[in-house]
C-alpha cells in the first residue's frame, strides 16, 4: 500500500510502497521495475511499469516516481489523480530487464528527465559496491532535476547536471571519446537520447554490450 507521497517537482510525484502487513518486501536489484494496475478515467484497468528508484539494500519499502504527461495515454494522470495514502495496489513481483554488471568495472550513468528513476537505484548499488561511477543528468529546466540534493551527496563533483534552459548541454562525443576501456554505460530517458548514445558508442568502437539502456515510452 502507499504509505507516503512526495512532490518531487511540478510534474513528478514519488510514491512509497510498503507491504500491507508491514513485513519486508522481496529482495530487489537495481534497475528493477514493478508492474502496477492503474484504472483510467474511463474505468478501464491497464498495467503500467515503473522503475523502483529506492536503495535496493533496504527492503522496508519501494519507491517509484511518476511523471504526469499531459499528452500521454492517461496512465500517469490517473496515478496522480487517484493514488493517495493508503491506496492498495496488487503489483507483480519486481522484474529486471536493466540489470547492473556485478564486477568492479567503472560505470557511467546518463539520465534524461524522468529516466533518472532506475539510475538512482543504480547509484546506491554501485557506490555501495565500491565501483567508480559518474552521473550525467540532463533536464529541460531546474525544476525537472528530481533527487538533485540527494544525488549531490552521493556523487559530489562526479555529478554533472545539464539544464537546457540555461544553454547547458551534454556533449556525448566528448564524453564517450574519453570513456575508459572497461567502463559500462547505462542510459535511460527519451528515445532520442538513447539513440544518440548508441550511435556515438558505435562511432567510438565501444562494444554494444557495454551500452545498456531502458526506454521510457
């Protein structure tokens, strides 16, 4: 059930989910998502998948963050309108199609907008494991940087923010040209960002299995 909500930005709200009986939730790996039933305004029940953004090391709760999309299919608006404290959700067990590497190779995390959600959980796991990790986080406005203060505490100077409203843009050619030979790249966000990362990796002869991504669409 929903035990807390937090307005992370004008359009992003996070939801804390705990077991109804208060017991620990199933173990979860960074990059996992939950399938959650959502009832649309027309009464139709649909499934939506949301990344678990909380620290995988703790099992008291999962946290998801939902961007309300005005031009979407109605699921995010229904979540914002109807998911309140105490709401009970019949969710699946967590599934993971965006798993982290398990060795000590360094990582570069690239997030666009709401794509930060799975990368936040990855940040917790990678730093706890002792991996070298840098995060590059691009948004349209300052308000769109959800979890900013928390990420600053985790990464310090290894967090790089790009606010396009201030003409600050991520240079993928420069970033991937300097990528170490062992680093794994994780990218989540709009299709255009993912395509650009994949193409720049190809140009720089970075093996496809070193570029891992999850698309929000």
